[in-house]
C-alpha cells in the first residue's frame, strides 16, 4: 500500500536558519503530494502541493519539488521565523483522490 | 466562520459513556472524513464518506461508528468510550474535482476518556 516517511523530529533551529524536512513516499501510479502544517491548538492546513513529477509547490517562503526518480518531496525554507514553529505533515493522495496517507509529522521549533 | 466546524472542541468523559462528535461544513464538498491524531503516529483514518449514502471504514474503525445525516453533516460516535480512545479528532472534507483532492480540516475535538 501507499506510505509516507518523513524525518523524525523534533527539529530545533535558530531564527533565519535554513530548513529542510525530508519526505519520501511509496505509491503506485501518480500520486499528488502535499505538505500540511499544524500550528499549536489548530487543525491542519495546506501549506503547499504538487500534482505531477517535477512540479514545485511554494507558499509563505516554503518550497518542495515532486521528484519521481527519488520518490521524494522535501520541504525547504531559506530563512525560518519564530512564527514557523509548528508540526509539519507530508502526505499523498492517489490519482483518484481516494486514499490520503499522512506521515507521522515533524515538530519544528524556531528560537529567537 | 470556519468552513468545517466541529463540536464539541473539548470533552472529558468516563469509561463506558457514549460520546458523539459532530462535524458540519459549508464548503459544499461531497467527501467527508474522520481522523484521529495521536502523538508520533500522525493522522489515522477512522471512517470516510463519499456521499450521503456511502460510508466506508478506515484503518482504525473498531470501537467507532458514523452517521452521514446530510451532505453537510458527518458525526462520529463512540458507543462505549475507553481510555485508549483519548485523542485529538479531526473532521475533514474534500472535493475530487478540485484542488487535487486536497483535504480541508476542522479545528479538532479533543476527547479525554477517564
């Protein structure tokens, strides 16, 4: 079955540091890939997405590129802020949008 | 107002009690889902519904039941709550024809079973 693996946290960075959170997936067909973010006390919200190979999703300074050859969708940001402290989930849905699979989440803490 | 609304937001109950968590949405989506979040385990699917007459079990449906009362309403019931059902529960919606099936989440219902 489909699965998502992401780097375990927690990740602690200083403000303005570079962020990478690794995500790899196993899936048949051509899944869509997502990064969701959960701020403290809130539900999950979509951060960015990519629906086909080589697509780059971007939002709020975050980027991730759909790499089919390495089955990866790593999340990056060049300069993190304290307000980026949250839990980040990598996820995929199959090509029919019927099966959504989440990774375990990576907690990011950014210190001033 | 939130597009996906869950009630209650917090609930403390005792073992053996019946609990219902309710979800309503104003997005007009056909698909609705109930997930459970536990620390270190991510989100796990409990039940999902692709339309009013469609109910499907997810990976952890034991001990839970659902009702799709209308397109906009999807409730989750715990007939006899037990402590290991203590978790954060999320309702979500999606529309296959838009946004690559992106899920839209409610703010969550925190349930504690003593």
